């Protein structure tokens, strides 16, 4: 006869709440849950399994995020933990929560404009507008729509570089993806 | 100790077909090696770009491609089943074992060559990945769907710059036309199928390469037209063999630089 000690495992709701406190390493005002990269939390026996999806395939923050999740959950007393890398369905900025969008704006990053992800079919059209963006991205500082794209890429893969032609400040735009 | 998440291995009957494995391994290496070598070429611009924004854009594109490499080569290693990793394939194979098209290994030259090569490749890559999202292999399809979103940016960016520089100053126009003339005879390798490509197509894993041609011609024709550039009157499929491991001398130099650390300090990690 083996004596079993019933250990109450934290609920997955509780784990979601804990992960709300794990910041994105590059944009620390938003959490990994707000970014929409946590796809599933489940228990397999006494092992906690967390499915994480990468934002961009080559994003160097991916392994840092995994480490942060591990460290935070170990700190909450989680012993056995497995992280799964889930590719499908691919991450989209549609999953960035409304709260997070406001946090991004307050932090100086224009949030993604839904429905404007690039579609390679528009390459020729984009080329005809060479040098101009077809998007009006409002300046997160002064709110002006009088802005221009400086580069399709910014300081991280998820952002593009913009400039406000009214307040003259450069800013990042979190690209719709 | 790195906490690298394991990839969720969804059941994939196509990958379990033993008869298909040798061809599939080669085919996956082609996908991965194209991304790896082009990614490496683009990364050579890091710190040398003509403007900060270009420098960042080239490095970001390189990063995406290295990310795709990790997915393709990890799957290749899994299919091979000999215990090798994506890193082993990237850092410990010699040139003859690389399966990239010759187009991507040519030296980057100036920005004109860099961007024209990027454009010709992006336009192919976009069509290829679009086809692969319908792959009979769910694992291949999910990598393609992930990569396609990023490659859509690459194609928009390179199209935009080909037009701006082609239809730019006399100097930029001349350089872009020279770049097109130089690269054109290498583009056809991307569309020339051999037994490996045919096996992948027959198994429903990949589209027929020839079937990608019409959409590529349309994109390339429209963008080059807008760029006021002229298609060279030479065959586009002159230079072949990279996919079978017969490379230009340039690949060896790339590998010497890229693989030095793992060869000098086997198993080094950071």
C-alpha cells in the first residue's frame, strides 16, 4: 500500500494569471499573454505544459521569453514544466489584446492596425507607390496622422520605423502581422 | 541551461514514409539551405548598410531567413533520423552537401546586386511558400504558413526598392540593370525540377516547380516594368547544379566564415 499525498495543483486559470506578469523582454509594458503568444496551458499528470508560439520565426527574444516563463513559474512553486513551441496557427497581431494596444501607444509605439498585414500579391501595387506607405499610422505622441514610414523594419522584427511630420518625433509602429 | 521549447510534433503520415525519406531530406535541405545562405549573405551588410534604416532592414530580413532555416533544417534532421540537429546540418556539412541554388551564394556586391537578388528570390519564395501551405505534410504546411507571412514583407520591400532604384538616378538605374543582367541566368535553377523535386511534388508535399513560373513571371514583369528595367535577352536557366551540391567557389568562403567557430570549438554554445 502506497500512501499518496494529494497535492493540489494550481488551476490553469491561476497559471494564466501568473503569466500575465511575465513581460515581453523587448517591450516590457506588455505581457506574454497580452501579446497572444501563449496558446494553451494544460496539465499532463503533474507536469504543466505551456504551448508558446513565436512572433517572428527568427525573433531572438523567443528563447529569452521561454526562460522568463520558466523562471517565473518556478518562482510560483511549479516543479515540472514543459514548454511546447507551437507553429500553427501562426501568430497574428489580431491576438494582441485591446489593453495591450493602449499600453503600447502610451509607451510610444503605435499599435497594429488590423487587416493591413502585407500580402505578397500587392507587391506590384506597393511598388507603384514606391517609397510611400499606404497606411495612415497616427503618431503615438501627438496623435497626428501626418506621418511617414522611414523603414519597413525597426528595432525589432515586429516593428517598422515611422516619423511624425508634425511633432517631428520618430516612433515605432507595431506592424500588423 | 537553455529552456528551448520543444516543437510540438503533430502526427504526419507523409514524413513517416520510409521510401520517401532520402528525397524528402534533400528537399528540406534545399528549403533550409536557400534561407541559410541568403540569410548569411544579407547579414554581411550588418554594420555596413548605406543608411541606418537599410542596415536594420537587411539584418531583420536575414533574421527571418535564419528563423526559417531553423525550422526547415530541424525538420530535415528529424526526417533523416540520424540524431543530427539543425545546427549540425548548418555548421558541419561541407559545400558538396549544401543544397541551395547558386543564386543565393553569389557575392552580395553592391546594393543593386543585393536587392535584385533578394527580389528575384523573394518573388519565387513567395509563390513556393504559398503552394506549400497546401502541402500534404501538415508539418511542412505549418512552417510554410509561418514563413509566408514574413516573406510577404520581404517581397514588398524588395519590390519597392527595385522600383525606386531602377526608376531612380542614371547611376542607380545602370547598377540595377547590370545587377539584373548578372543575376538573370541564375534565376532559372529555382524552377528546374530534378528527381528530388519530382518526388516531393508526386507525394503532394510541394508544388511542381514549373507551375510557379507564371505567377513569378507576372510579379517580376510588373515590378521590372515599373522600375524601367529591361529583361535580358539571355536564357535564365544557364547556371544550374547548386541544388545537387555543385556550387560556385563562393560557397566555400561563406562556409569558412560561418562554420569556423563550430569547427574550431566543437559543440560551443552561448
